[in-house]
C-alpha cells in the first residue's frame, strides 16, 4: 500500500525545532553583515549585551521592516537566535529552505497558535535564545502598532530574561508602500527590558504595557531630528497614496496619487514634494498637509474611528482569493495561489467572504472581536487572515487596503475585541 503523501502544512507542524546550526548561522550572518551593514548604514549600540547571559532569553523588537533580521540577529553575532516568523512565509520557495535550515519557528499571525508556544518552550528548555516581533507584522505606516494579544502573558509564562531591540530608520529604508530599498541610516539600540524577578512581580497586563512603551517608535518623527537623507532613486513617493488615500484639504478619498517624488490630490491639486528625509514641501502656499506621513496616516485612522460609530457603516470590494499550496512551495516570490474570486464585505457583523474556491461555492464569516487586524505579506496591495486555521489572502480590485485595515481594527475595538489601541493613542474621540 502506497504511503500517504504529507502536505507542506503537515510536514511543517511535524518539525521539532532545535537551536540553529551555529556554523551555518554564523557564515550566513557574517555574509549578510558584509553585504548590508555599510550599504544600509547600520549603527548599533548595545547597552546591556544579551551575549553575556549564560542561559536562555527572549529578545523582543519593534518590527520596522522585512530587513529586521539584519538589524537584530546580525548585530548579535556570533550569538544564534531562533526567529519567530509568519507561518505563510514557509510556503514560499525562496524562503522555505533557509527558514527550515535556520530553525525558524512558524506563527499564524493574529490567531492563537499552540504549536508556536510549544516550540518556543522547546528552544528555551534547551538553553536557546528566541527573538520575537510582538507586533506580529512589519510597520504599516512608519510607527509601531500595539503588541499582539497575549504578548505580556507569554513573557510572564516563560519567565526568562527579556532584552529589547529598538530599530530607528528601518521603515524609511524599506517602507510598506514601496518595496524599494532606500539607503540612508538605521540605528539599533539593544538593552535589558525585564529580569525574571521583574516578570514575577508584574501582571501580564503591566508587562504588555511596558513592552509597548519599550518598542514604541515613529521613524518619521525620529528623522525630524536625525535629518537623514534616504536615496529614493527619484521614487520616494511612489505608491505612497496606497497608505495616504485621503486628501487632507478636500477630504476626497482615493484621489491621492504618489508618483516619483510627489504626492498630489487629483481632485483639488493639494499635495507635496517628498524630500529625501521624508519631509513635505507643499506644491504651493494653499496646500494643506500633516507634518509627516505618519501623522497623515493617524488622521485617516481618526476619520475611520468616527465613521464606524455609524451603525450603517459598510465596506464592500471585489477580490481574488489566495490560499497556500498543498504540496509544492510557491515560486516567483508569490504569497499565495489564486483559488477563486468573490465579494468581501465588512460591517458591524464582521468580515464575510462570498464567492468561489477551487471552482466550488465558498464563503466564511469572522465576527469583529475575532479579527483584530490583517497581515500583509509584502506591500499594501493585499491582506490576509486565518479562518479555522486556514490562510486566506485577498487581492482587491482597487487600492483600498489601508482603509480596510483601519476599519477592521476600529470595528474590532468597538465590538469588545481584546486588541486595544495604545492608552496614549489620539483617536479624536
């Protein structure tokens, strides 16, 4: 009788994570250091060195960009770290082999994942060191978002020393709205955050709040003082409108257009030239602009915060549906296999997909308190979530993702979801 062929998902969850192989880890790490440190302008300050810790520890970091493995792991060479990364990334051919080789731990973002907890525990019990990005996703708008639900509880549960990495300039080097690398400067500061004794004395809620404060970052605000010029190659505003979709002057949505070094409203002409330090130079004296792109994005959140108070609030969009492959990894840097198409609906009842999957009718619904936010595999062109443990990615017909993201987060919070905004957040309530 032929042996049943295991799926990629079955093989992934059958793994028992060990410490990374030191020789291979260090060879790759020092190679990345040679290739990237000078190129990206990486400068590290280590106030309390984790490498002096004789036992297991956890390193937490703000998640600035997709290059954060360089700003964290490479900085601490020859220390070896087990990274925690998005589950779906293990299904991409250009990442799958290296992720398995380096013993990276998969995590289904923004949904409970017992396998991840077990494998972190396995590594720590063996004396290993684990690095977590508690936000669960790289920065969307240039600042960090609140840590994922249960981050404080997780750190308290393991009770090992916790160090923190603070990355500044990482987002400006590699933004979410454009996948270009803009060379300039990245600063990394590493320090101790919690001792085991402190974790024992603090509640999970206190730990989570202290964690959020420790990794709080706004790259645009940081660069107002640092004044670092980033090489945008004449495209520093390219696709910026996928985040900054609402005109601050006329209020028109999806009228902004970011091309070259300029973002402009096609409805009223309001706009700016985006300078190498990401500051704005208004196109003329009548233009109305926030101080930074991050403040612009925050203003869009305030508008959504107020909009979802209307009981009739609703978003709809035609989408293609992406799923993960069963047996063969995705090629050409794809993030999912297109399996169907349909309509996506977001309202006070939650998120509903109605359409097809693999040629058959298919639909699912998520209540708002179960959907804190979405993941984004690459840029702001598409989003994903999990339903009953399965990965689903949505490719919308229009450039609407930023609004959907903000609306989903604020509906989650309005309907009693656990993933709250920062206590210091200004929603304009």
